[in-house]
């Protein structure tokens, strides 16, 4: 399959180490597409812009046909003189739809409501981050580890309802509300796509504001 990339389109970059393993995915965007190849902005990871050496293999992730796709690429040029440093890539292979998704995690603050049994009072909280595979959120009350709850997340496109398993508790300081990591259970692919679209739209907005 071929993914037709466009200027300003959000993409994600994961470096490949010497052992052939992928590192963390970091957001970027397409700066230009022409006969010389594909040029992308140096990615941002944990608030810092990352610069990879020429010759470094990477995996490029992009959205197309309502799904996430990946292709291996090689960094063939790095230009630090641009206002936003850029890398020119040579795509080495074909685009492949990601079947078992590496979920992109996005820091955000969305309203969350949760309950375990129909009819009981719902707890509330706000997300700390969100991906198509789950979320972490700060809760108004306590949840039971490894238990299944129902969650309602206030996405801009409409409420997202999903079952979720509580994976771990996150404690910060004494007296603060606890946080929890939750993995979504049985989330339909179209709802995964809706989360991915929200993340890409948010990245586009940050790009328009010059923040990435």
C-alpha cells in the first residue's frame, strides 16, 4: 500500500537501535515532499527536539485510510540551519498497516467518569494522557487494581465509552488525588481510530501555533 503524505501532515518517528529494536515514538510533521524525497521536522520527545545522525534507520508512522501505517526509512540528510531542524528521509520498503498497534500516547486533560455497576454513582477525574490502548488519569476516589470498570471520556468528537482494566496506581504527594493507569478492553477499531484522530488533530493545532 502507498500512503500519500502531504506537507504539514503529522507523523511519528521511532529510531531503530543497533540491536534492531524500536525506540519511543516521537511526534513530527512533513515539511516537504518532492523529487529529492521526504523531509520531516526533527521530532520532539519529552519536550526536547531530538536529532538523529545521518545513516540512522528509523520507522516512520503515518495515518492513512483510517488507520495507522508504518514504513522503514533511512536518514540521508540533516539540516540544522532551518528555523526548525529537518531531516530528509529515504523510504526503504512499503507501507504496512499496523495490525497490533504501537499506541501513541498524548498528554491531555479530558473529563473522565467511571463506574463499576450500572446505577451506582460515577466517579470523576481528568486524563493525564490518552492513547488508543488506554489512559492515565487523576481520580476523585479509589479504584481496585486489576478490576474492570466502565469509563466515559469526553472526547471533542463525542463521548468515548469503553471498558477498562486498572493496571496500576500512581501516587504523587501525600494528600493529592491518586492516579491510575487503565488499559482499554475490547475497544472497537473505529473507536481506536477516533482517539488517533483526536491525537493527530491536537498535534496539527500545536503545529499551527508553532509549538512543534
